[in-house]
């Protein structure tokens, strides 16, 4: 008669192998899904990096082109400063709208009248601090300008 212990041992081994096989199959399926997701994410990251490089290359090209042509009408005062644009035509039209001389406009900005003329003619460009002063004057109306000039 066979040994009950050996029969019991073999039956326990068979059931254990069956259970392990079931568990391994679910783990294999999950592993395949995870690998597919990782591959998709890698492709997405690769595409985004490629797009970022092309955008950075385009930004570098446009920055170089604006520096080379001198058409970049933006000034940076500091790291977080707002960008200020300068237009000689807008400066001249604002001064005309206010009805004041270049010397008077220069007093408001803190520069000479000759400097204002040079800016309007495009012979010179204001520095970052001067752009801030121009922006402050740009926000003034005729009455405020008259008050400021009358006080000086």
C-alpha cells in the first residue's frame, strides 16, 4: 500500500504548482501591460524632447536675427522685469499729442531735449531705465503733464 505521506506530499505540490501558475499568469499580463505603457511613455518623451529642441533652436535663431538686425525693440531691466518696447514714431506722436516741446518732454523723462530728438529720429535708443521713465510719462495726460511742468 502506498505511503499516505508521499501521496499527500505529491497532491500538495500539484495544487501549489497550479496556484503558482495562475498567479504567474496574472503577473505576466500585468507586466506586459506595464512594459507597453512604459514604451508609449518613452516614445512620448522622445517626441516632446525633439519638439523642445526644435522650439529652442527656433527661439535662438529669432533672438540672433533680432540682435543682428537691431529690430528687437525690447529691453530687459532685470531678471523678472517686464519687456518694454520702444518706437520712435510713437514717441513723436505722443509728444505731439501732448503739445509740448522736446525739451519739456525731456524734463519729464529726465533727459535732454536733444536726446528726445535723437530718439525720435532713430539715431539713438533709450536704455532700460529710460524706457521705464518713458512708460511712466506715456501714462500721463495733458493736464498731469502741465502740472508736472508747472511745478518744475
